[in-house]
């Protein structure tokens, strides 16, 4: 019997862009814990980056295109998954997007189109992916994990519509946990402190945000990618077997501070 906590499990990873991605940190933790992984990539622009990273897990590690904003592409992705396995135990949703112009200035100026895009890609996609994964998880149960941020609960200047979309994501986690709980599927979110990822660089004032966290978080530092990987591993493991519908703050304690 293996002493690896995720031995024999299969996980789907959505959202790797490069080696600085939170999704990649969690993928590494899952891989080291014994899970077999399958990845998506978002468009040809990111394919080479993701392909190179995924190749470090072995040349036969599956990688398929999937634009989570398209029901047809989600269906196609899971049809290809079916050729590889009839069982999925883990799903990581580390996907978010809003037009760059919506991540600066006033939230008041958010356009209807930007609002719709942000919610579709950042929140609704969790619902779509969970529904598509259900037939693969229904027999043995599983763990679904989404990535959030404090802007879902508090005003973070310039985070704007993404904060509202993350609030929708966290609410979706709770409602999905209710629907999927009887099927032994847990759904949780990690609210990470700011990390200098490709997605985060689209938010105006990221450098100042990182410095502010360092100066005001109880631990007086920013969170490390490896720490987010460890939390992702915990939520995927039996140690979190009784946890669902939760948002875990992994932000050096910043979220507890009033000033």
C-alpha cells in the first residue's frame, strides 16, 4: 500500500499559464503526492508554456485544449478525458478573467460586457466544469477546489468587477457543495494572498498591494506558491474529508486585520 496520500487518484488541472501559476504549484503538490494529472490549456498562445511544464511529469501526461467560456469546448475536453479514464477524483478550477480596462479606475464604470465576461469565465465556469465532471466523480466521490481572493469579501481598489465575480464564485462553491455533498463530492475555495502571477499582473497597483501585505499581515510577509500548493494538497486529501462549502484564507493572516 502506497504512503502517498493521493496515490491512485486522478486530478484535472484547469488554469496553468506558466511556472508562476498557482495552478502549477497545486499540480506539483498533487503530482508529488501520487496523483495522475490531466491538464487543459487556454488557446494556442499558452499551449507551448503549459506543454513544456506538463512534460516534466512525463511525456504521456494528457493535455487538451479547453476554453471554459465555451460549453462545446468543455464537452469536447471531457469526451477526450473519457478516452483516458472513467474516474476523476480531483478538480482544480484556477481560472479567472476580466477585460484589462475593467481592472483600473472606478468599479462604477464597469461595462455590461465586462461584467458578463468576468462572471462567465471566473464564476460560471466552475459550475460548468463541475457538472461535466460529475459522471466521473459520482461513483467514488471527489474534491473540487476553486481559487478566490479577499476582494470577494472586501473592497480592494482596482480589483473592481473581479472582486464581484469572485464573490459569485464563493457563493457558487457553497451552492455546489450542497448539491454535490450527497454524492460524496466536496467543493471548497482557497482565498490566496496576492501572488505575482500572469493574471494578477493585469490588476492595477499589484506591486503596492504586495508591499502592503508585507507591512500589515500578521506574518509580515506574502504567501509562497509552495504554501498554496500544500493547502491544495490538504483539501484534496482525506484530512479535509469533512470540509465542504468553505473558503480557506491562505494570506499570511492579512484577512483578519481591520487596519
